[in-house]
C-alpha cells in the first residue's frame, strides 16, 4: 500500500495549526490517499498544541490509515501520557493491572 506523507512543522505546533493541517489531510484522502504518514521530525519542543494537532488529525482520518513517524522521545512520552501512543503505530506496552487473575476456576470463591 502506498503511503502519502504529511509534514508537521516545528519546533512546536500550536492549536492554530490544526485546522489547516486537518483540511490538508482531508484533501489527501479525498484525492485518493490510502494511508497517510505524518512526519513529526521537526517537532522538537512538543506541548499540548502538538497533542491537539495530532488528536484532531486522528479524528479527521476517521478510521483510515494514519500514523505518526519520526517522533522524538519527548513527543513519544507526551503521546503516551495522553493515551495517543497508538498514533505511532507501535503496540502499547502497559503493565497488567495488579491483583487481576488471568483465569478463574469454577470452584474459586468470589472476592
């Protein structure tokens, strides 16, 4: 599958950048893009503005293939903190909740 590239400018996208980027992403899909990769290499000072931009881009994609590439460790950590790490196209690695049994036997007493 061919991937189309959308580039975020840096060093710190703001909420004002979201609308034009979302419009550009929508046009890419309308013009036939099957998958879009959002290149975030220029985002070197991420903040909540960058999170808003990426969240709105994800909503604009509406289930179509969309992922972020080139994210610096600070952006990765921020996306993980707000629950958007799946945008990086990587499996989430979370600790299993404490005191949860993986299986229950029929004769186990209720807790």
